[in-house]
């Protein structure tokens, strides 16, 4: 099988370390080790434990301290027994996809999404059927269309919530409707919730698929909302019996995760409110700037994101998204993501995660750059 190339991965590999400012990223500026340890109630004790920690294997399911902390994010039915750690969000998704796959299975992937979510199941062997949310339809899910796409071999429906790249957040009612469609074929619903708990609308509340549906699978990581992508810790939440199957699969994939990384992740999860507060202030300030900009620029339009750390912006210019973004970074040093990465030509994705003054500079640079293509 030919391996599908990662457009987004190659784009970042080429430019993220060769640009002035990375406005394409979707995690708020990463915490350093000192900042993370200082989140602990007793930073000195946390440092001492880290220095004295034996560098042996971790628990098969993941550090119990970490899984206990993670379980507090979800509803009362979720305990540590419902959680397994993985190598970042990618590893969490791979564990979930692979553990339930059987030859002949197909999967409905709700698009647009980031490339890994629909490319990975293809590599595993699924026939992937793409269902596209439509911007002109508010990115609403058309349940009857998904129902028609399914058959007796449909094993799973997968999506991101909030949607990456649009920031559309699906409510409990919408997730329950999707679960009911999946039940008709006894299918799983995998929801990648990497941009959790970053709402932009008052009263907007994240709902987790593992809390909604008995065959729901929630995946997440420490990378995006927690500003710790370098730890490479993700997790999968689902039925405890399936978790046991997943640990058997993972034993042949990565075995356990790193002891040090899981301990550091447990500090972040236990103190997530402090991290979320820090990050939300930055995201909120940036969204206000982007919203004012898009609404005042006649060549730009978008659906204001409900949640998350990114926005996908449509532009009305006679240039493809790769050329627009390539020339922007090479001429100005500001890196954004071409819409082509999400199957949305004529768009670019901008992160809401940089220091607000850098976002202001990026907006000015992009506006000037647009004049070249009018």
C-alpha cells in the first residue's frame, strides 16, 4: 500500500523552524518545565519526586495517578478503568482504530478534519468514506446522509469536536443524534476532542462522546489545550472491556508510555484550570482581533468558531491556498496553514494561540500580502 503523504506534516517540517512567527500552530505557547512544576501545590516536592524517579516501565494502562486525574474530566460513569494512555493524540487514535478493526470494515469520517484522522484508518485497512460538513449549512451534521453512507460493514464514525479547522462545537443533542445513527449499525463513534474546554460563547459547554454513548470513544492529548505537545501523551476513553483489548494491542505497538512524561502530564491534568485560564485569555484576545479583521475586510469571510484554538478563513482572491501561504511565509516570515490541508481550497487556517501583539502583526502582514493578488 502506498503511504499517503502528510501535507500538514510536510508543511510544518519545511517552514515551522524557518519562519519569523508561526501563526499556523494550534497550541498556546508551550509551558516550560519550571512553569509546569510550579503549577503543583508543592513545587519542591514535585521536583524532588521527579529527580528521584526510577526510569523503569510505567503501568500497562498508563500511570494510575494520571488516569485517576483524567477520569475527573468526564462524567461519573468514567473511572481510571475506562482510560488508556497513548503516544500523543495520534497514538490514542491509532489504538482506538486498530483495536476494533477487522478486514472488510469501513469507516465514515466527518470532514473537514486534520489529515491524520482520515489517513490513519486507511493505513490500517479501513475503507474510508468521507462525509463533508458544508460551511453554507453552518457545518451542521446531516444525519440522514450519514445513515445512507453506512452499511453492514460500517465499524465506526469519526469526527473532531470542536471541529478542526472550523471551530464548530457539537452539542450533546447533536452527539446523541449521531450516536443513534451509529446504533443502527452497532458502530462506534470516535470523537477526537484535542481542543477541549476552550469555548468562545458564553454558556457553550464541551460534551464528551464517551459520556454520551456506550460505544463512544473519546480521544485527547496533552498537546493543544494543555500547551505541552513535547510530552507526547494522549489518552483514549471508552468502555472498560474495550480498554482491555486496547492494552493488548498497544503491547505490540508502543508497550507503555514514558514514566517521566506521564508523571508530568498528571501535574498538568490535576492543575488544568490554571492552564486553561492562562490559555483562554490569550485565545480570547486573539479571536477578538481576528473577528474584527475578518468582518471589516471585504475579501475575507468565516464562521466565527464556537470553541478551540483555530479559525478557517475564506478569501476571495485569484490564487490557490498553497501559493498564497508559501509566498506569505517566504516574503514576510509569517506562517499560516493552506486550506488545501483540510480539503478547503480558497481558505487558510490561522491559529489563535500566539501572543496577541504577534497576531496583530500577522493580521497586518496578511492584509498587505492580499493586495498583491487583487
